[in-house]
C-alpha cells in the first residue's frame, strides 16, 4: 500500500522518472502482506480515526510492527507514533 501511494503521488506531482526513483528506494524496505488480523485492525482504526481505507491499512501495519510512521500526509496528524515530514 505504501508503494502504491508513494508511486502514485510522486508520479502525479513530479513525473514518472521521480516516481521510479522512489520505487527503487522502496524496494530495499521490508514489505509485509495484509493479513486478516491487520485488515480488521485497519477497519477499526478507520472507524475510530476517520482515516480512509489505504491510510488505515498503513497505520494499522505500522502499529502492528511497533514502527514510527513517517509521512507527509496530513491525515495522520495527531496520531500516536506518527512523524509528519
């Protein structure tokens, strides 16, 4: 989901070349599948926070892995363990 969102946003705003550069950098990150537990957690988080589906999945995954979420997306503002960049 993060790869989809990052690639789409960068391609829209800065073009395909920059989007492909971002894609190349993200290939070195850990990617995990969406399992049923995370899907249900994402649904609950979406209802609680008002986040959309993709954002809920991203946040639920970060929460599950106890990761700090670094984002430029203002939809995550004010949530625990989120750093806006």
